[in-house]
C-alpha cells in the first residue's frame, strides 16, 4: 500500500538538505519499488511568511494523515523578534505535541572514515554506535506548576516541576528495551535516583518493565557519571534511556563524539511508530543558500524513517551503506573536510549518494 510522507523543508538550509533527501526518496521509488507519495508542507519561518502562523492548519492536517514526516529545520534571525508563541520553533514543538511524539531516538554513530573528525582520540571513538532514547513530551519541560512568582517576603522565585507518571515511564522504557533487543541487548537507564524522587520512581518502573525483556541486560547510572563515562569510554554504551532534560543534554554531548552535527539523524515516534524524522542540527543561517551544507544527516534521517515507520529495514541499510560508500570514496562537505581533501557541495553529495544507490 502506498504510504504518504509529509515533507516539510522549513527554513535556512532546510530546503537545500531536504532537496537531496527527496532525490534519494525518488531513487528508492523509481529503482527499488518503494511505494510512497510525497506531500509538501509549510512549517516554521516559511509558514509564518506565507500564513502568519508557524504551524498552519493545512500543515497540521497533512502531518496527521501522513504515515511519516520528513523535516528540514526551522528558525532564523528574521523571526527572532516575534513573540515566543509565534516564532518558528513553536511550529516544531507543536508538531511534537500534536503528534504525541514521546520517544526521541538519537543514534550517535561514527562512520569509520570520519574517526579523525571527532575532538576525542580516534581509538576512543572508532566504531562508536550508541542509541540515546530520550523521553520527549514529559518531565520538567512540561510539568506543572511552573513559573516565576513573588514570595510573601518580597523575594522573587523561579520554579519548575519534575513529574513522571508510571505510564509515561513504562512506554518510553518499552521503546528502549525493544530497540536494545534489535542491537547489542544492553540498556543503561540514566537517572538521578539518589537525589530526585521522580527519578527514583523512574528507576523502579524501568526495573519492573525489564522483566518482560529477559534478553536485555539492564544497568542504571546516575546522570553525572553518565556524562563523564560518555567522554571517558563511550563505547561501553549500547542503548541509553533517560528523561527529557537529561536526554536533551546527553544527546548533544554524544553527538559531538562523532565529529560533525551535519552527520546525525533523529527520529521522534508515537505509540504506533508513526514518526517525524529530522537532522539534529538547526537551520544554520550562517551557511544557508550557499550549497555547502552537509545533507547526510537528513539522508540518514530518511533511513531511520524506512526502518521505523515504513517497515523497510533492508532499504534503510541500503541507504546507510550508500552513505558509507560516498565517505569511503573520499567525498566531504566542508564541515567534515580534513586537511588536503577536496570538498563537495550539498548537491554533489546528494547526487553521489543517489549514484551509490543506483550502483547497488
Ligand atoms: P545550527 O545547528 O543551525 O548551527 C550550528 C553550527 O553548525 C553552525 O555553524 C552551522 O553552520 C553548522 N551546521 C549545522 N548544520 C549543518 C550542516 N548540515 N552542514 C554543515 N554545517 C552545519 O544551530 P544554531 O546556529 O544554534 O541555530 C540556528 C537556528 O536554527 C536558530 O533559529 C535555532 O532556533 C534553529 N534550530 C532549529 C532546530 C530544528 O529545527 N530542529 C534545532 C536547533 C536549532
């Protein structure tokens, strides 16, 4: 059955990198028999310019009926003076909450060809392959009450609430255990159970859920230690599951182990594996319109879509292998360039991936 993919380029380098991912999708349609229909939509600053809203009703309708969403990036200086509720980033948060995308999967995978691009020593990161599963719609970023208030003594106070219900922990734990089952079967749950009751509860529920996954080895680690271990010996991890805020911080840290932000994809999934797929980077206004952005994070996000939402694991591997191939062939955009290497443009990189696919 033909699946519908909503394609939302967004702002800055978004349209440039999405154009290359669309070329890859079209190759999969024409040469590999992938039955998909692409439906374009507006989000972020582009949507504000056209309609006044960062997430217009048309786009919301489109993403709700689509089987998966491919997103570029949103944001830029042009819209920074707007009130927070009308800014491009609100479009992104709206997509996550409207689609109930509670599970954010961020692989930190180092292609062996890029071992020298990391700030860590090659022997520490060579072969790195971690999956961080971050809870995305709960925890302290959403807990009530929150705000800034004035106390009786006249002093002002800022406050937020860290709250997790049993069902929220259980559903993200299941995504993490199921991901670990498909990998090296090791799951590390990261919390601060020694200080925060909400994460003591997190640990209790993750431990209970582990009884349903006897093949997966579960360990627990405090978040401060996890941050240190990710830099000291990152290859000890297979899958990490953690709360919204800890995941936000640790996944950015992990992304840097692999060298360039232009290489890292992400998936945000709902309870039925419907997902939104996007590179982890932003709209990079500093290089927008120059045809120099790295499109590989977006193309690898498309591979995640094939695996998680379109049930095409073999095609996902085919796309990942094509990316490896172009790196082996020495193609480098500016962000992953090493001394003495020539650089290719955004379009040349996308076309090289298409050529590598066609050569299969
Ligand atoms: P950024 O990720 O856009 O850029 C950070 C640095 O990385 C820049 O130097 C940029 O040139 C470089 N970079 C990013 N992607 C690259 C790529 N594919 N190839 C080569 N280099 C790349 O972060 P920022 O500069 O802090 O934010 C810029 C805008 O993006 C802001 O408006 C911000 O709100 C928005 N943003 C959006 C998202 C999203 O849409 N998911 C995420 C983060 C930031």
